[in-house]
C-alpha cells in the first residue's frame, strides 16, 4: 500500500472523529441550555407539575363523571 494513501486514510479518520466530537459537544450544549430553561420554568413550582397530571376534581372532591344522555325526544 502506498504510504500517501495510508496517511490520507488516517487524516480522514481523524477528521471524522473531530467532526463527530464537535457535533456531540454542540448537541449537549443545546440540551444543557434547554434543561436550564426547563428548570427556570419549574423553579418554585415543584408541586404544580404533579398537579397537572392529577385528575381534575370538583368542589366536592369527586372526579367529574361522563354526562348522561337523555332518552327523551327533543321534538315538541
């Protein structure tokens, strides 16, 4: 094998590694920024996200039920 060809292969592999490393750093940088934004949104509201997942309750602490359908005709 030609030494020049072998050197080009090493350089191209190194370039690929550098590009992938920079891409990984960029992605993790954006992820960290998003995590900081999400933390600011929920800061001080630690209980609120849990309440959003809880079922909605009425004043009597009874979960609302489905409306019943009337069987009487609407025509007078």
